[in-house]
């Protein structure tokens, strides 16, 4: 059965055809995805802060290790 035959059969049964309208295209923001994006950006910021703190701590520990290797010294 072709598309035209199907349309004709539907019309004969009283079912309206050709009432589809063109839909608008575009982007739609998903609230769930927007919340996930926001949460991931917050996590990124927190991880960057933690990384900076860890690097700072590591540099202090490295200095302390070098002092200990070379006889200590006052702090």
C-alpha cells in the first residue's frame, strides 16, 4: 500500500489527514541537563581549589624534606 492509498483509506474512514503542521526547529534547554552542568562546573571549581591547596602543601613538604635530608635546620 502506498502513502497515497493509506491517506485515501484514512479519509474514507473519516480520519483527517494532512493536518500536520511544520514544527519549529531550534534548541531546547533541558532543566535536568542544566542542573547537571551547573553541578559539574561547581565540582570543577572545587577540584581546582583542592589542587591548588595540594600543590601548596606539596611544595612545603618538599622544602621540609630537603631540610631534613641536609641536617634539618630551624623553621
